[in-house]
């Protein structure tokens, strides 16, 4: 006997929403010669500074086996540098090169235009509500739970920074 689910498929809705959003950003990523994963890494490093590969995995949702190849290609393209940490030579920190910082600076206006168009389409208040609800959802689900307390990103901090910059 088949039963009808009581709830909508939230993971599917979130994936569809992500895909709808990424369709707006992919052309500019392609134009600048970076993949989605590479851009997530560049953006994380622009926002947070040097990070270890394991931190990039958590922040950028890239699996540990995949990050090695992505970082290798980014290093070959002159976008990142890897440096052993002084206090523990087994650990590596990843930083952006001047080329990657220039890439970020050149992409930011187009990215911000996309966000402005999105805000115009959806409305400032509904978009803020989406951010707030997603922050609550992530927090209550304990995500990301694989980072130390001091490494936990401040949920919504980038949106809050942009809001205060506009004020």
C-alpha cells in the first residue's frame, strides 16, 4: 500500500534552488575561466584569509579526495600558493596569489550585480528572510559540525557585512 509523504521534499527543493541560482553565475565563472569549486575556494580565501585544505573542504563543500586535485590545478594556474606551517610541518595553509586576488576583484562587480538583480526579482525582505531561515536551519542542524568552535564561520556574517555597508 503506497503512502503519500506528508512533507515536501526539502532536499530536492534546495537542490533546485541552488541550480536556479547557479545558472545565473555560471556564465561569469566560465568567462573568467574558473570552475564552481575553484570560485568557492577563491571566495572563501578572499573572505577568511589563509585556510588549511581540511577547512576549505568544510567551507566549500568539496570532498577531501577532490580538494587535492582542485588545489593542484589552482596552483598550476597561479591562483593559490601552499605553504607548510612553521609550528607543524605536516600542515599546509593555502593562500591566494595576487592573480587570484585580481580575479576576485574583477569578478566582484558582476557577482554583486547578480545579487542586486536577485534582490530586485525576489524583493529585499523575502531574500533577507531566506538568508535568516537558512542560517537558522544550518545552526539547528549543527552544520558545520566538523570544525572547531573557533573555526565555525559566523552564520550570515557576509550578508550582515553587506547590509551594514549599504547603510
